C-alpha cells in the first residue's frame, strides 16, 4: 500500500469532498484531518488560517501523504500558495465554482454562498474578475452556517431560519444559479434549495476537486492500483462529538481519533 491521500478541512465540511473522492477513487486510503478545535475558519484572521493549514499540511506530509487536498474554500483562499511553497507533495485546492455557474446561468445573475473569509480573499476577487464574464455575481456571506452544521443542525428550525436570512438577498437579486462556496454546505443542499425556490440551480465544487485529485495522481503515476480503500478521520476537537455528526452526514458510523496539532504562532513573520 502506498501513502494516503491527505484531506484537510476546518471541520467535517471536507467530508463532502472526501465522499466524492471515495466514489471516484475507491481503492485510495484517505487520511482526513478536521481542525475542529479551530472551526470556523471563516471568522478567523488570514494569519491564523494560514498557520493552522500549514501545520495540518506538514503533519499529513509527514504521515506519507502523496497529495494534499485542501477541502476547504476558506483555507484554500488564504493558504494555497503558502502550502505549495512549503510542502513537497502536490497540493490541490478548492474555490467557489463561479466559472461553471456563470456558464450555467441563463439570466446572467449568479449567487455565491461562502464564508466571510473566502469572500474577502484576494483569490476570490481574482476568480470573479476573471470568470464573471459580464454576469452579475452576488456574494452572500453566511457567517455561522458552517458552525450550525458542525453542531448537527442539519434540518431544524434554527437552520431554516438562518437559511431564509441568507436566501433573501439572493432571491431579491433574481439569481437563477447559486454556488455552494463552502464544503460544509452540500450537507444541507436540500434545505438551501428549498429556501431559494425551485427555479434556482445549485452548483458545488466537490466532483471537480475529486476529478482533479484523480488527474494529479494519475499523471504522477501514483494511483492506487486496486483493493479496498479506507477513510480514517482525525480531529483536533472532541472525537465523540465530531464522530456523532460525521456519522449522521456520512450515513454510517465513522471511527474518529484525536490529533494534537501545534502551529507556528505568526506565519506572516516566518514568510
Ligand atoms: N468548510 C470550509 C470552507 O469550505 C470552512 C468553514 C469554516 O470553517 O468557516 O470554506
């Protein structure tokens, strides 16, 4: 067996990406790190997100990971270049699927739901500048939504009230396509769709990042040839709490272990 595919997110959101990778590459062994002690990244400073993401990337590389999949839009927005500079394994990142959403939209009005951190990043500004292609892109920050999902509010009144709040400006703007720009959101996709109404198309990035992971491994001649793969989850938070919600969104129990992940305090100073 070769080394695992390292996957990283601030919490359980990246499991929406792990699910796609598992489906496309069932022979791979996935080693997933959830930085639950520091979730949500969306409300943290860029320096903090960089420091945590680099610590996780280094740890996964030290475990023999052949590739790092940053299954978090916020961490990718803040730290992708830094990771590529500091790690020796290939790094695949993720960004809101603005380009396919613009291509799919019929009325030229596209909404993006994401964390505050993602929407304020330079990467996101570049993405919109490069791919809006004359369409109007309405960015909708959703502070607190990832936390609700982490806490298991997957389909209750608390979640529905928050959904209605975030959907209102998008409906007002008349968008016909909405990007799920955070890996937590696919787990409440139906609830988001219900809040937006039946005529709005929803676009997410999980399948594309799985295909990119496959491509990078194939081109490096590193694809696991066969056999049954696996998924192992480590959290910097409480394994029992994380395991309970992870089992609900995955549909079966998943073993979760604790991981201590120490980060360099001021990543901007060591750059
Ligand atoms: N899952 C994450 C993302 O894709 C971040 C959620 C958070 O920690 O705020 O942006």
